[in-house]
C-alpha cells in the first residue's frame, strides 16, 4: 500500500473516530508549524488497521502530556510501525 494513501486513510479515520481521546488531536504539517514540539513517540509491531496505529499513538501522546501529534513515519509490513512528533 502506498504510504501517502495510508496517511490519508489515517487522516480520514481521525475525523470519523469517536473512540479516540478527545484531549489529543492529530494535526497535519501545516497546522504543526504553529505548535511547539515536545519530542516524539513510536509504536511498533501493531497488527490490525491504520486506526489501531492512530489509537496507540494518541494514547502515547496523551500519556506524555501532548495536546497534538503529527505522524512523521509509517511503515506497513507484517505489522505496522509508526512515529509521531508530539506538540504542546
């Protein structure tokens, strides 16, 4: 699957998601320009869908005290791996 398609799918899933944390928001690169970076998180060996990746990233971002995150890397294979930049 094309990485751009996966990222677009994650973005659409974030709009449609009702189960994810309301305190942490996924942002795009343009929105992130106005935010202060506070590090990054990653998830690995996630089996399932792009929505599962997003939920795990959101949970880690919330635990770290971030208000937003932006996916910077996404790899698909037998399992998913993703990295996200965190913002205050």
